[in-house]
């Protein structure tokens, strides 16, 4: 009777509005899944049962379960939903799921009672028959209410009385990086309280997961702005756990917790944002079973200047909130422009108004103030002349580029915003497209933004695609101001231009797009392809980006994990694509199909369009993807088939270390590449390396002289000083370490930092440590010593051989080599350090100085000093006889320096050098004393011996 009392109270007609939380607690206790309870209630209290049946006019959702695995940005998602018909007659159940517009559905299954229906992807030949059991995912159209970046999958069936139906949907997507984060979103819109609701997301990123966050649930009005407002804590019941490379996030709210979020059921998006570890290198190259995917997103690059024209719709349809929010966004965007940028504003309706005629203006406080006034005074009126506005903007930008001595490194772009279709001037879409392409002529990029339901999505999308841009669409009721600002943030900081990624033609095939006009901060470039030669043990990769001031070449050989060539899809239990573990192959097919669809959209040739359609259709059928050219047809599996089970098609993460090959840039097999690189380098003997041991090579005299400097930790030694003549200075900073046991020294010192400064023809400096290289020639560039790279500017070239050495060439006449010394298991007295070698000193003047520089243009003579202090000059043929004499003497710059014969190791211990050793901190050998060579800071350029200056 307890059950009867609860139901009687809850559904009594006298209770106008039952307490939803109390009801939720009851539903949670009964779990709602056992629909046989309804039969018991009906027998005991017929009146209340009839009222319950009238109240529940649709089947009840007893379970909603989302499971996803994301491996290296590629996401496999499975949605499982169970609906129960507790009524006395058959009722229609509608399964709806919002999925990202960029995702491909890969499977769909539904079970109704003891009947199972499975989806089969087929080519789109004709429309589906009217008696299809489910509607496949259709291309979005305004009438379908496409929400920002999302489309709705819908399936409807009739569930017999007292039975249940289960829907299982699979879809896949490659996550895009925006504003420095990947965002994975699950739409949770059951429209009712659910007995068992669970979202589980597993993430594997061998690069390392950073900045993992789960913001509050996002409703449709704020979808896409990427920013949480107010409370930034995760939704209730969210559990987050992660290691360096693995993360697991679960959201499992009870019915009570659901009512606290929304009384009628959760309505919102569950979001996970994260990024991965990265640095300036060729990027993250992953190889598996004959396929590769390459992620390139360098950091710590200086922004390039922008030349930007804002083209804004001010027609009558923009009246009210749309124009108000556009103005608010532009006020913020103008404030974010950088001093080196140039800009202009065009407002258009049936008339076209240019703020500053025939020019782009620099970013100054006065210009920003005047631009804000112009935007503030814009009023909505007239029709929409899209063609005329774009022609005016393109001509303005073209003329500015042609007539002004603009920075060749700058990036030019047009940002175009409208809420409607063309109504004035040229209104035919094909003409507008061709006119726009002819006006831009591949000289800059066009980015388009559409607001509302009346906009021509296809026109804006194609205009952006044909002119190397991107497009965004926002609904009228959404926060347009934050959307516009977010979109500008994506493209507002260009870091590289003309990026090209190359692989040997004989090693790869069917490579996706590998040339990109721009790389924007916070984004990511992705390339994928197939390996031709699967027996090779490496893949060579080169990334180039060029502009007038710098040419960057990043290169490496990526090791290929040979055991991963075994295709695990043939393993028992993984038949028919279930559990397909080659996520890299699927990422390649995903990218290839997307490119074919975009190419078809841009094409005007009917034969080419048909050819591209057939290629896309063929690949979609091979990988079971629902695309605009394929459909999902439902077929009955059999009268007595087993009910559908949730089969998660994502790769398992168990034992992934044996199957996954993830290499960031250069990671050659241990003990092979590193030694080869060092042996290849040819450097002179003139050097400062080790503790530190100095070696001076005198080629004309056929002698080498060596000495030690017993400095203090923190001392900065001036190694080469030629600031007045060649403009070059080299300083080295010492780091301390304990002395070895039973040694005569109180401590050891090594070079931790080498600073190379040059002021001709322009100011620049290099700061080198065992981990990284910082190059600053007006723009700061950070390179990892663990990645091979080449950077060239007008007068400077830096070449990094990963984990081995850095070669610095100045004006093709001065060359230094810095060796990198790493210890895998250092002893207490060892430190990672650098060695400095002078490879070529042709460009240094005869007045150069420093501990090494002072000897570059001088010669020495070797003397033998007898007991009677008589002097005998000795040639090289007498050297062997002199070695045993403890009283040998060098004549340097008129000074006599006692020396003894020694052997020194250089090249990181790979070669021995015979040399004459000067004791006592090189007393009498060097000009002055050791303390005269101490610099006050790493950038001290000491213009002459004993004086100090700064670059």
C-alpha cells in the first residue's frame, strides 16, 4: 500500500502542481525502467492509472547513455537511448539527437521489442520511400532550424503497448582547435527526466593533456561563444580524472540533480575543453598501419601585422538587436587591433559608405576613436547590395597593397557580415561568386559571417572557401556580440604565412591539403596521408613558412613503428568494422571526404562536380559515413534477432602503447641518430667546452694552445667581442656543480647559456640553453633544441640538429657551433651544458677580443727555455722533443708564457687534441686577468677591452 499512497498523492487532482523534486526522488527510487510497476498500479488504483496514462502521452525515456573515446583529436561517439511505452496502446517515440555539423554518422541501430533494425549506408540514388522506419540525417536547411554548428538526427517509431525501444547512434568527428583549445560537445536534450543518464568521455593524447576543463552546461542561446558566464564549475555529479596522457570525464546526474538543473529535463550541452603539449617543431606526426596524420600548431611566434577591411551590413533588416550587437562587438574588436595593423570600415545597404576613402589607416588612439563614432552612427536602412560591398572592399584593399610600401610579412583580409540575401545590384549568386573571386585574385582572404535565418548560407560558405577564408553562422536569438568577438579572436592573430608541409613523393600518396596561406594563433594545421613504402623505418617531414624577413625550415625524420604495420582489424571480434582500431586511417578518410565536398562546392564545372561527388561517395561507402551523397537505410535484421546491444566502435585504449606510434617531431631510435649527428659536424679546435676548457688553434704555427678558467657559478664570460667592427659579441654564463671526489677543485663550472649578439645590419640576438633557442631580431621566436629546424633571415641563419648541436651563421662569413651535452643519468658533479666552437671567423675583424676572440688574428711561437735562460726558437719538427721538458715557453704578443704539453678531449669527448697548456687561469697568455673578461649581464657588448656597453 505504500506504493499506492505515493502515487495517489502525487497524481491526485487536488494537487495542482506536485512537488517536482519529491516526484523526482520517487522516480529515482523506482528507477522507472521497470514498467511492470505501471501494470500493478493500474490493477490497484484504476482511476489514478488512467490519469497517469492521460498525463503521459508519449513514451518515457528510461535511459540516455553517451560514451565517447577521443584518440589524438579523433572522436568516436556512441549514443544509446531506451524509451518505454507504459500505456495500453501503441505510441510514437521520437529519438532526436543534435550532433556537430562537421561529424559523420557511421551507424544507427534500433530495437523494438524482439525486432532489430540496422542502418545500411548506401549511395544516394533516389529519395527514401515513405515507409522508411527512420529518417536519415539530411543536409541542413533553414527550415530544419539548423543551430549554430549543429544538425539534428531524428528517428521515429511506434512502440507497442507495454514494450520498449532502444536506439543506438554512432558518429565520428575530428576535433578542431580554436582559441587554443579543442572542444568536444555532447547535446543532452531528453526533454524529460531520465532514470539513468550518463555521459562518459575517455581521452588519450600521447603528446600530453593540458588545460582540461569542463564548464557549466551550455544552453542554446549561448551556444558557440566558448565562454562560460557566472559559475564556471562543472555540472553537478561531474567527475574528472586524468594522468599525463589519459583523461576520463563522467557526468551521471541522479533524477533529483536533473530537476535542480531543469524541472522538465536537462536542456543543454555538456562540454569538455582541453589542449595538448606542443612546441615549435614539425609538430606531432602519428603513424599507424600504413597511414599517418600530422598536427602542426607552433607556439611562441610573434604576430604578423594585419591589413583588415570590415564590411558590415546596415540594411533595414539589421534593425534592433542584430545591429546593436554588431556594434558592440566591433567596439571591442577595434580595441584589440595592434599598433602595427591597418584597417578601414565599409557599411552597406543599397548604398555603400566607406569610412576612410581610398586608404587604410594605422591603429592610433584617434583613429580608433573616430572609427567607433562612425560605427555608432550607422543606421539600418535600405536593401542589401552584397556584390557592390565586396567589390568596394576588394578594390580598397588591392589599391592599398599596390600603392603602399606595406610590410610584406603582413596578412590582408576582409571580414564580411550580413543577415540577408542580395536584393540590390547583382543578385545572382554565381555572378557574385565569380565577381568576388576576380576582385580578390588570391591576394588576400575573405571571412564571412551570417546572422539569422534569412541569410544565404551556401553563398557565404562558398565565398569563404573560394578565397581561403572561413565562415560562421549565428542565430538571431544568440549572443551575436560574443560570437563576432570569438570569431575575430580566431583570425585576429596571424603567426605564419605561406605554410607548406612536404613529404618525399616516393614515400607517401593521397596526402590531404598541404599548403596553407595563413596560420592563426590558437588554431591547428592537419595533414593526413597513406604510406607507399610500409617497410621503411622513417618518414622525412619538412615544414616551411616564408616572408620577407624570415624563412623558417623545420625538418625531421619520424621513426615508423614497424610492429604497428599489422592491421588489427583482422583480429577475431573486430569483424565488420566493429572496434576498428585504425583511428588514423579513419581520420585520413574523414579529412579526404571533407576536402572532396569542399572542392565540389567550389567547382563550376559539371563534369568535375560529378567526378568529385563519385569520389566522395565511394570513400563514404567504404568507411560507412553518412554524407550529402550517401543515405542511411534501415533494414530488419530478422524476426527473432537479439535486441541491439551497445557496441562502442571506438578503439580500445588497452595496450595502446604497443599499437600507437606518436612522435612529436624528431624521436629517432635511441642511440642512433644522436651520435650520427655529432659525428657529421665539422668544427675547428678553437673552442670553450667542459669545465670550461679553452682550446685555441693556430693553423699557421701548426700549434694548439689550451687553458682553463676557474670561474664562479653565475659568472658571465666574454668569449668573443667585436661589437665595433663586425657587430658580433658572444657571452657565456657559468653554472656550478660539486667537484668530483678526491679532486683538487672546490667545484666545477659549465656553460649553461650562450648569448650571441649582432647589431649589423640590424639588431638581433640569440640566447641558447641545452633546452631551447630564443631568436629575437625584432620578433621573438622560441625553438626547441629537441627538434631539428632551420631559420633564416636576411643576415642570420640558425640550424638546429635535434639533441646534438646548433650552428649559427652570420652574414655567411662568421659561423659558430654550439654543442649540446645531455646526461641521461648525470652524476652529482655533472650538469647539462653547452660547448662553444668557432667554425669560421672570416667576418670577424683584426680587433676582435674576448677570451677566444683575441687570438683569432695572431700567431704564437714555441720556445725552449734552458736553465741559463737562453732562448731557442723551436719549429714544429722539434715539438716531440720539447714535450717532456717542463720549461717550454710560448711567445704570445711579446709575452713569454710557460706551458706544458697536454691532451684535451673535444667534440663531446669524441676526439683528442694535442695542445700546450697555460696554467694559472691563463696568466700572461690572455690580455689582462680573468676578471677583465667578466660581463655584467648576458647582453653586455663591452665595446673595447675593459669597457662595458649594452646592445
